[in-house]
C-alpha cells in the first residue's frame, strides 16, 4: 500500500533529516525530531548553530605541546601554569581529557595520542602522537607517565608499547586501575573484568 | 579539586557542545560526542550540514492546501493526484504525517493544524489552522474526516471541538482507535488506556 512515487514531506526537509541522521548516535526518529525542531526554532539560534558547525574545522588546531584540540597555539590546559609539571596523563582522544577533567582528581598535564596502535586497521606507532610525547620527556621534569588509554585490545597494546619505551628513561609509568566499575553487581561482571579485579586487588 | 578557572577544552569546542546540547533529545554527553565527530568529519560533510541547517527556514513554507511543510506552493502529498479525495486526516504537526505515511495504510489527504487547543497555554481554535480546514470542506467532495490528534488532553479537546463543528455539515467524523498498544502487557497498561480499550472493544 505504501506509495514511494512521491515523498511524504518536502525535499529540503528530507535532506535535513538525512544529513542529521548521518551523525553518530542520531537515528532516523531523532533526526526527524531535530529537523522539525529546527524548522520552528528562532532564526538566530538556527543561524548560530549553522555558523558554529561551519567554522569548527577552521577554528581548531592542535595544541603545540599536548596535541589536544586548541583554538590558539596552546590548549587551555597547557596554558594553565598552575598544574603539576611532573605528571603527564596519556589519552587516546581529546574527549578523554574532558571526562577526566570532569572528575577533577588529576592536576597534571595531558598528552593526546589521537588514536591507538591497531595492526588490523594499519595504525602503527608512527601514526599516533608518540614522537611528540617523547620530545616532552627530554627536559627531565616529568616524573610520572599515567597511561589512560582505553581498556581495549588496541588501548592496552598502545599502553604496553609506551611502557616499554618510557620505563628505560627512568620515568615511573602507571596506568588507570582495572577492576569492577562502580554500581555493578559482581554476579554480572564479565570474566576479564573479574580476573583483573582479583589480580589487581588493593589493600583495604 | 576541580579547576574552574580555565576550561578543559578550547572555547570554540565548548561553544559547539553548548549549541548542540540545546537541541531536543541531545544531552551533554551526546553533544560532546557530536562535536568531536564534526571536528574530524570530512570538510564537505560539515559544510553541507551547516548549509542545510542555515537554509531550512528560508526554503520551507506551508502547503497552500493542507498547511504541511512544503518547499513549493503545494506539499508532495497535495501534489499527488492519485490519492483519495474524499478523505482528510487531521493531525497536529507535520511530523505526524511522516509517521502515518510510514505505516502506509492511509491513501487520502491530510490537514495539519500546527497545534492543539490548549486553554492553559492560551491556544484557542483561532490560533490553529481550523479555518483553513473548514474552507476545504466547502466543495462537498470530502466524505470523511479522520481526527488523528494526539491522545492527550489538548488533542482530545481539539478533536471534540472539530467533531462538533464538522458533524453538522453531514460529513462522517472518525478518530484513530484508542486501545492497548501492540507489544505491551495488559498487567502494565495504565487505567485510562485499559478503560478505553474496554469501552471501545471491537468484534473479533
């Protein structure tokens, strides 16, 4: 019964729904909802959103020191001279910094690798920002490298690689604890998580 | 411990996250994910999305007949001369047409009210497209009006109002069935749904 000879809404609306639906985490229903919202939203909000999206790629660059996203030579964290200069926390992506800063327990600096070593995807140690990290260790100020790559095969391979590279320099290398996430039940924890929680058991 | 004196990411990135977070159904985490996606997306996809958003308000208008969104004088449905001219299905919003067309069992035309009567929000019968609907009934071709307003207080008040207005014209007025939604369990149905399902019980 469905009529596909003519669409059920205007072409420009379909185009907007399609464009929005290509974004990650936006399904067809959400795309539709957003499109109809934008059609009724105030003109200035729509123009402002359009401009912000258009300009994002031109306005951002990489921090000269830590490779975080930045809109000037240095990112806001590297601009902050009050942080602890003897620690660098190594993450895969800029958004990982946001997550860690949201927690607020870490006061050192960061380094963004922009990826992880992945032989299956052809990403080697040369394709991520490891050289930039090694340069930062030359001045002898850094006493601890905290590896905060993802707890995935790629993230752990990257952490292993970095650990072998940095430990010989006499710098302490640590990584985020592996264990049971807060709020879960032991009964439902997967085997890998449970075995790591047991191996890495901490003094009470 | 959290440092609020300097943000943890570049200002333009924060601005994009804020703008995206104002959209309906996009929480802070989704906004962040979208922002970092857009920063890495191909230039042409980003520009195209920006343009589509910017132009949507200029390019759309209301269908001269049914008040659906349109990018020319008539919406795609009113342009389609193969549909059944003796039926009009009345909906609150243009996106309701998409939902009904997706189902594909209805072959008549539509009318979009752009709202529902709501005394608490100060929306009267004059603020929604009821006059435009009444004009369409003048030619005597329409034999059935299907009221497909939302099953909410406002939607039902609007349906009641329209029913009283249209029934005296000798036109059959129906509405979408009220009852148990598919895939739910009777045990968990709310009282209103259950009482309507009982009152409106259908022959098997």
